[in-house]
């Protein structure tokens, strides 16, 4: 059973940067998308960024120009570089890797941005 293990996150001041990592414990065949979601207290989980197998990226409007999703195929890892962080970015962030019939999820990591 492949697992996704997240790292990074933590507490940062507004305007700062963080990088989240999500490493798969094994090889995942036929990946369709790699993505990052977040869930703030009292809110629904929100899709933040998506990277397709073809290399297309999509971002929620609130993070465009500030966040970048990328991957390292050799390391089976997906990243989320977060710059110019704002207090409203505070949430638990989850990585997701999807094939045509399976969704893998990371354990979640807290990102807290202080004003």
C-alpha cells in the first residue's frame, strides 16, 4: 500500500515563505493528477493547486502568483512552494495523487501564518 508522507509547514510571519513536500513511499502507476488541498477551521476543504500528468498547472485565484506546484518524478515527490504568505493561508494542507481509480492522500500538515 503506497503512502504519501508530507513534510514542511509550520509557523511563519505574513510575507514569508514555506515549502511543503509530499513523498510517495512507492511507485504509483498511471498518475492522472497531483494536487494540494487545504482546510481552514470551520471551512470546507479547498483545492489549491493541481499539476496534471501533462504538466499543466491550475491554481485557485487566491494563490495565483504566490504558490507554485511542482514535482520530482525521480523522487516520487510533489512540492508546494508558498511565497508571500498571508494570514488567510492558514490551514491544514493535504497532498493528493490521483490515478484513474485511486486517490492517495497525505496525512496533512499545519501551516500557520501570523500577521
